[in-house]
C-alpha cells in the first residue's frame, strides 16, 4: 500500500513543491530579512528594493508586521522590535544553548582567556547560536547570537563545512557565496576546498585576515551523533595567535570543549 500523505511528510521523503508553500508568508519573511546589521532602519521604498517586491505588496506586509508587533514604525521609517527574538526563542531554548551549552563554553573560555563562539549552518552562511566569555578587546566586528559570517572565508565557516558529509561539503564549496572581504581573501574554490579538507584531517581551521584585516581565528568542527553539525571558535587580533605554544593551547582547549558540546546537542 502506498504511503499516506501524512507518512511521507513525517518521514521527510516528500518533495516540497510550490503548491505546498504560502508565497505570502515567504514574502513576509523576506521583509523581516531585509533588516540586518547594515540596514536596521528602512523606509518603505528601501524595503521594496531590498525584497524585490512591488511597493504596494511590501507596504501591506510591513504594516502587518507592525500590527503583530515585530516591526515598529516611526514616521516613515521602520525597524525591528525585541519581539522578533521570540521567533528564535524556541530554537535556542529547545537546544538549551543558554542553560547547558554556554556555561560549558564559559568554563573553557576561562582557561584560555578568549571568548568562544558557536555557529551552525544557515543556508549558505554560518550563523552564531551561542557566545560565552566576551571580552572588551574581542574581535572588532562585534559578533553576537544571530550574527552571520561567510562559510568559505571564515574559520568557523570552514570548520562547519568540514563537519558536513562529503556531498554536502562539496555542494557548499561549489556554490556558497565568495566575496573579496580583504586583500588576502582566498577566492579560489579549489584552494578553499583543499584547506577545508586539511581542516577535516587536522581537526581545526585557521584563517588569518581573510574575513577582517588583522583578525585571525581558530575553529573546531563539532560532530554530534544525531544533530546537525556545528563549530566553535575564537577570533581576535592576529598577534594573539602568533606564539605556537599559545595557539596550540587554544586548539587543545577548543577540542575538549567541542567534545563536551557535541554530547549536549
């Protein structure tokens, strides 16, 4: 007997087609995504341009979000409200990032006097899901939970790709966006693939100045048994990683942290 619709949906074997999705909801999500670190306050024309939506449609969607409390309006300018954090709350609380994972990261952070961050894959980017032990002299770009960084030009991104299965890693290396962030950003996908393969082999990624000039980062893949891959890492002024003994101490500490975190995911 063929599988029922409910069985196919539950097993994840049914391909999702256009007729299965709400295009209006998808457009509403695109409005929310228009607000980012670089564009925190937007006018209606700016939202329409950022989303590629007709201005009348963009207006209805953003006003709906205002009505629901996720966006606020100040004259002709719109911005997100703290209520937007509720959308991520279920994911963060369900994985116990604040209750179980960040305390572990904090304990290891104190051993190396470096802030430790954790990221997971979101589409073709790495998104930070936990952060512990922040210091006043941490990386100038100011990562927080929810911040996104490129998969191919950051240490934590390459560690994430290295933690994926071979077919997924190949797909990400071939298609994830590449941008020239600094003068030394690697733009050769073959060279990036080789570095990710080396990351998987040695167990850590090291990137120096490719995402932000003068900033280096070390990241370790986290491979939980029954959850999507993650990565933890530290970043800061390149001078903090020049001493081989100090760098090895950071790597060893992150490896131990990754083992504990993997058991909590």
